[in-house]
C-alpha cells in the first residue's frame, strides 16, 4: 500500500474509530513522502529525534512556497501563538506564560485547583441522579474542562458556553481541508470569523482585568510588566489566550472520553480501579499512550536538510509527525496494542516532548485522574450503549463526539 493511500485513509472519517492498523502499516517505512508533499514520520525513535532537533521548525512561515497546501489557519491579524514559533521567540512567550501558570513563579496555581476540580466533578455527576443513561461528552467531558480552564484564566461563568462554538470552529483549522473549493473557502471563512469574535471578546476582558485585576491568569498576563524581558503585547496575549482556551479543554475532552471508553472496553481494569483508586495515576499515563487525544502533528517544517532513517528530508519540506503511531511502536513498547495500566517505563508522546512539551500537562493529568476515578466510583454497572461510538470528524484531535453510557444507579 502506498503512503498516499495510507494518508488518505488516516484522514478518511470511515477510519476514525480505529486508525491503529493504518499506523501499523505506515510504520513499515519509518519515513515516507506523500505525493501531496508532506513527509510522514511514524516510528517512536525517529519522532523523538525530530521533536528534539533544532532543525525542525514549528513556524509554518519557514515552509518552502511549494510545500504550502492551503491558507493560513490562524488569525492573519494576530502574531502566531508560542507553539507556532521557534526559539528565541517561542522561549520568551513560553516563559511569560509559565510565570502566571507554574513553577517557579506560580508553583501552586494548578495544585490550588484540586479542591475546585473535585467539586466540579462531583457536581456534574450529581446531575446524573434519576437517569439511566447519559452522553458522557455532552453531560460531562465537555462541560468539565471548559469550566476549569475558564476559571483558571478568569472567564466569567456566564460566558463559558460561548466558547464551545468558538473553540470547536477554531480547532478545525488544523484539520486538512476537504470538500469542494467553495466548501473549503466557507470553512476558512468560518474559522476567521470565530477568531475575530474570540479576539474581540478577549480584548474587552483584558482591559477589564487591567483596570481591576483578580486572582486569575488573564489578570496576571495583563498586568505583568516583565522582569527580565519585554511583556506580551495585546496581539500576543490574544493569540496565546486563544491557544490556552482551546488547548486547555479540547484535548482534555478527548482524554476523558477516550479514557472512559477504554475502561468500559476493559471491565476487569475498571473493577481494579474501583477497588484501588490510586491505580488512576499510572492508568492515565497508559491512556495517553494507548489513546492519545492528539494523534498527528501536521504543521512542522525543516530548516535544513535532515537525514533520518535512510531518508533525506529537504529544507522547507512539510513534515507530519504521527505520535499516536509512535506510541504503538513495538520497537519501543512491548505488546503495544494491549492496554496495561501498570506498564513500566511509559515514556509516551501523549504530551509531546522537547521544547514544545505541553505546558498544560499537570492540569490535564489532574483533571483526567479526578474525573475517571470518580466516574468509576459512582456509576453503578456502567456499560456502553454503542461501540464504536460516533467520532468527531477531526483526525488530529481524535475522540468520540458522543459516548452514550447506560448505568443502574449512582453511588454517593
């Protein structure tokens, strides 16, 4: 089977429920070039090498003109967010965000949310009382992380629902375009409009926080004058707050939903977790390997010719990394297609690696651990209504769009 056929099938919605056989086929040749241009890298050690290679760029402005396949997917009126930049610009913006979010300047920001996160989880599950069936996505997996990230950033609760549409639309920007030229243009137009609406909203919120700061990340960014480097400009804040709002919940929705789906497919493991809640810590790590919420990293390019696995990737080429395939590489993980919560040495790509390692990983881990442990504890005899469930169309941020679950009652 050719790389072209495999890439097309990976992106084909018909294979969204189970892309892993296609990844196994792709791994037969660690580095291949698709006829449409991108180089695909699918094996663990090669992905790890490239994610740590300074010759690999996250700035699509470094793509050769012939490697560009479509219009810009971000807001053309704003600078790129830090994950779309290379050092030193990436490093400056990441440091400024970490000043408000994590060590050493804000070491307890995430830890301090532990009680509030537990309360949100309990409150959402309490709403299941008197019901025999839920849609985990609509009733839990979406409202939970969007509530958490909005409270962390300082978005008023009454505005949280507005982010659902914006986030869903903007997140589709990393999906390769499909459909007729008119349909593709309508797709990009909707993305640009969502970017503009979100930027207008955030601009007003930033100005409010400058005048009256609170204990939240938007206030911290809006009032940070920069100790050792220049503070963020307003356009930089808008780009990076948009990133945090979307990345802070879209991926966690998938992690929790994929996690519950996996547990319901492995009832013995679900029983183990109910008997031993501490198992949730290694279990979430195995979920990040087994069913990662981010399957593909499609927007990379090369700053120089790079030789890897016997193939030379030329400067300016479009580079796609497939971390979900690397996570199933038998050269790195014994029995990679088995879900083993106590798997040793589980250095997965669930949060990436290298300078772009996910800054939200401590929060995502805490959310998934709290959610899954409590869902398993409180739902009596949970079971899938349909398997496979309907999936979202996005091949990059892969997860069920709905997950109907039946259950017999609710424990306190």
